[in-house]
C-alpha cells in the first residue's frame, strides 16, 4: 500500500517526493524551526542528506512515511484544502514513519509522529489538524498498534499538540549528546497513542 494523499478541513497532505527538496530547504533553513533539534539552520547539503534518510524511512512499512502539507489562502478559517499542491501554500512537513532511533522500539507496528511547521504558520492549529488525520491513517488504514511522539521537555508547544490530540505521557529520559542544546538537561519526553486509546476516543 503506497502512502496516500490525505486531506483535513484545511490541509492537503502529499507524500514527500524528490520534487519537494527546495521546500525542505526553505523549512530547515530557519533556525527557529529547528530550535529543539539543532543548534543552527541546516545547509542545503545537510537537507539533501536528510531528504534521502526521510525517503528511505518511507519505504520501510507500507503506508507510513512523511507528507508535505499545503493550504489554500494561508489556511484561513473556512478555506478548504487545495485540490492540488500547486494551488496551495506550503505549510510544513508532517511525519509518520516507522519508529526509529536508539530510544525507540524496533517494531513495525509502532510509528513515530512528528511535525515541522514554517514559522509564519505557528499557533494556527495546523500541527494538531494534520496529526489527527495521521493518527486515523495509522490505526484505521495501516493497522498500527501504537504511535509515539518524542521531543525535548522544554518544547512546550509540541507537547501541547501531543496533549491536544489525546496522546498521553509515557516517560522522561535523558539521552547523551555530544553538543547538547539549551535546556537539554531537562531531558526528552515521550507521549503515546495506543490502538485501545484510539478506539476509545472514537
């Protein structure tokens, strides 16, 4: 099952493809967007390498991967999602790959929810809106058993999204970093949505 095109009330979510590289460069060149991920903006070469890793993740479990989000009219209330990406404005990168990394389970039925939004679209509900449709896709279409999300404890905005979409706190952990970011001493948090939780919410 390939990644499908997904829609919300305001967003068109299109599976990440090579044609989106310049949009990824635009997103990752803002140090504020990467504030809880890196100490500086990414260079174009770094984004090219990240794009290759993202595309590889998308091929591991059918239906999972990363999506580029587009909105009509800047996502104003009442504006429907664009019919095609060419008709919309780029909002950000929405992620639902298989769980990966040293602090995540090696289980194809567990996926990792994430989001990265252009700064001018922060605090407009786009991350929550996209995350809800990704959760629906994970459980109702792909058949995942669990979706997790992880971020720095200091990233209160992202944690607010996790709580808003019904995820629950699992743990705080303290990975080792060669060059820790500010507030890294507070640790990282993990939230989850299980299939049972999802079915109860519905």
